C-alpha cells in the first residue's frame, strides 16, 4: 500500500485502525478442521482494473484463497474492510470516498477490520489465504490517480458478502515472516518459482509484507527514501503480498524469478505515532537475490 495515501489514511482510516488495534480478535488462524481431512480453501478470483474490482458478490467464509491480479494501467491494492454492526456498505463507501478535506464523522467508524492485499503494479498479482469471518465487507483501493482523486472515489469499491464457514489450516508455508512494531524478525529464504510465505502479525498495528523487486542499480535505501517522499519513477516494482491486523496470520504465494533481487517492505502508516510509513522506521528486509 502506497505512502502517497498519507492524507487519505489520516482523514479516513486513522480512527478505524486505532479502534481495530484494541478490538478483540475473532479469527483463530491456527484452528484446524474438526475432522482429520483438510478442508480446501474457498477460492476467489479478484481482478483489479482502472477503476473497479471484478470479483464475486458472495463467498463462503472460513479459510479463503484470494487470487489477485492487477490488469489496470495504474498500481492497485485490495483493502478489505468489514462493515460494523448496524452500518451498511453505503456508510463505508461514504467515508472511503469523502474528500480528503472532509471532517470525519463523529463516533466509531462504520467498519471494523482492515486487511487485504498490498499494492501490485500493472500486470502483477499473487495469492493470499486467510481465515475470513462471516459478515459484510467492502473491497477498496485508495491509491490516488494522477489527478489526485482516489481510486475509491472513481468507483473502485465493491461490496462482498461472506457467509458462515469453518476456520481451517492455512497452506503449508516455505517460510514464516513475523511482523512486529516495527521490524520483521525473520528474514525469508527464497527459491526460484512459487514461494508460500506466512505472515504472522505480533504487533499492535496493521502490518503487511509487500514484495518488491528492486530496479537494477537501486537499493533498499532508495526504496525507503522514495516511500518517505515519492518523486519520479519508483526504485522498485510492487508485487502484492498480504496485509493483516494484530494477532492474525495469512499466507501469500509469490513467484520469484532467478537473478532478480527482492525485499519485503511494510509501507503502512504509523497511525499511533507520526503517520510515517513503517518501512521508514526499519520495517523492511534486506534484499535477497534468487538463484
């Protein structure tokens, strides 16, 4: 998720994220099925375009695998907000699409959970698997277009209805990355081809693993600097991943190519502090080259 969203996040999402950090967690990401047989995840195709989401309107809950593709010409993420009790999708939409100069409405925000699939550049994508409770949700992308208007305000929001399901085991992972405030305490060991990376959030804020491929000649320091003050072409290509709240787990399937250099970053904003992107506080891995 892009740090160019600072104003939008500050106005629209800060209250929700602060509330969500202290919300009791209703996902049991380690719960196994009641029988010895593993239940396959419900598979959902999610396609981002300029400016819409193509996805089912209703899915079964429990363990869900989202296959995400960005077929647009701009970068997109797929945020997933759960509609709060007594609120509606239209309530969430009104807040998400409000001008950045608007004053947020008083009282609790109209949505509870904030998770999803981090930024993918055009043509990129991946898979994210998590345990998803029943409820009404909203997919959204708040990245601003070149004209400064957020993608959500251009129509990039979609309602999702999730029915009751049984929580299950996440896919067996090749590596686990543990996110804390503000560090990844395990560095991935990657191989060419598909890698299943498990993200465990042990912090007090929303965190993500956004896989980025470094442009030749660029470094992680360049990525940090660009996220601090975006200007000119980015020094990396964003390739999606997973974003989850405190206490949650998810897996992301990522295809890595031999000879390319990658890193994981968390560009979520520090809503409990100075609203700086987490990676400017050290939340990134050192680059790794796939052989």
